[in-house]
C-alpha cells in the first residue's frame, strides 16, 4: 500500500486531518484499532470554541453541529451561594457550541466515507517504521492479513497511550506532567436542561459542572476521589451532592431524572514539547492532555491538525517545508496557553484537601475579582472562546 500521509488514530484529530487533506487533494490512510461503532459511541463531553466551529463549517462538516449543538453566549460561575454570568459574546464577540465529541466523530466518519476515503477500523499490531528517514512506513494487521503502508509522513493521532509518542527516543523527548489529587465523577441523565448555559460551581464540598447535552439528556460532573468506586454512589447520593454544591438560597434545584451512565475520570496536565521527529508528527492527545475544566482538549486537537494541514499543503504544492518544520513551535504557543488556562480554572474552582484557611480565602477573593473586574472577566472569556 502507498499513500502520502499515514494517520494513526480515528479520533477528532486524525479524522479531521484526513478530511482537510482530502479537500487539499492530498491522499491519506487512517488506521484505527477500535471499531467504527466503538468510536462513534464512546461518549465524551464537547465544547467547541468559535475557531473550531468555524473550521468545521468551512470544511463542510458543521451542518449537524449547527442544527443540534447548543450555541452558548456565556457561562455561569457559582460560588458563595450566588451565580454570576460571564457574557462571552459581549466581552469577545464570540461564542461556543456544546456538541459532544462522539458527534463530531460521527460527522467526520460520514464525510470521509462519502468521499471514499481510506479509513480502516479494527487494525492491530500497528508498527511505524523508519520514521527518521524520507521513506517512513507502517506495518499493521487488518482482517487477518498483514499490510505494509508506505508514506511520505506519519501523523500520530492515537492518544496518550498510543504507539506513536514512544517511538520518539526518550533522550530527545521533553515531557511535562502534573497529576491532580482529585477526579471528576460524571453522569449522563435523562432530564430537561436545568439551565440555559454551563454552570461552573466552586464549593467547600468540591467542584461541580452542569452541562447541556440535548433537550432530553444532560451531562453533569462533581469533584471526587479519583480512586473512588462508582458503586459507592447511589442515585440519591449523587443528587444530594450535586444539589448541595449548587445551592444558592433562592429555591433553585437541578432537574433530576434517570441516571444511565456513571464514570470517574482522572485529572492531569501533560505536554510533550517534541511533537516532531523525522517524518513523524504528533497531534491531539498523543502530544498533550489538559484537565477538562478549561474545555480545551478537542479544540487543541483541531488546532494541531489545522496547522499540520497547512504545512503539508505547502510541502506538496510549493515544495516549502517551513510550516512543517515550525509546526511544534507554532502549536506549542497555543498549547501552553491552553494548559495555563485549564490549570488556572482547575485551581480556582476545585477544593484542595491541603489548602490552608488563608489559601481558601485567597481562592474566594480570586473568584470575586473575576466577576467584578471587566478586565479579568474578559481574560477568562477570551481564553474560553479560544483563538487559532
């Protein structure tokens, strides 16, 4: 087999890159270890920045996002018994759309298959080779047969635990990581929306987030011990905890319903600053992880592949490698900004078991400053709506 760009991983990064390359007349093959049904049904949250919304629309895969996604012009910060709105659009002229990641994946899979793109599911034994040469390749097994895919470039979009990043020698790879001492307990519930926009709640019992999935299904989270067991949490206990953290004294309560999914996710920040090695490039979660507080994960993946598509376009159409060679440096400017914002939101909104009374009061003062200062509100809004 022969292609121009071999893409490992059919998440948002790999699929969008393949589609952008197709629009530019560049061939690609996408290799994915999971089945199509699995990637399209793995439920994850999704907040799309204005730039991500615009790019998906320009690429012709934004119709369902516009129809079914929830366009939000603000978010609310809840603390001290009150709720305070940050008007994203008034402050920045931009908005966000709440549209789950697996829905983005469905749209991209449909687009690639409609264009007769080469998208191979349920592959195994994926082994990139000769990545430090001008003739890299990928060996893999599909349908019981072994294949050898030759390419000009390989792009690893295969996530934190994928095969791509470990191929970069440890002595030339710089990794930065922080693990947080808490996790998020997430639920999906059959209920109407409790609010018009996302609520980020800071409480002495811990953080909580109320997010809209659709008119019938809602996504909610609360801070928990990352080693806890979902079986320890009955539905009644979950609703008690969420309502306690969102209590504002005016009688408002969450709209409860049938909880049909529970799970606990850990919280960490991770960046590898070596996003290119020879003809191998890393994008998305293969190169960086952010805590979900800042809603940056999928948006960073989209930004990465947008840059890569531009670099590959210049390489093939202009024989110009400048954008490819500067890919990591350019991408990392946005990545570190997003890492900072996600860390800042996480630190400001969560309860830390080792926080002193002084640190707790400073945390409250920071929240008060954010809602009372237009400059600080604008800084939060600018980072939240994002920019390429």
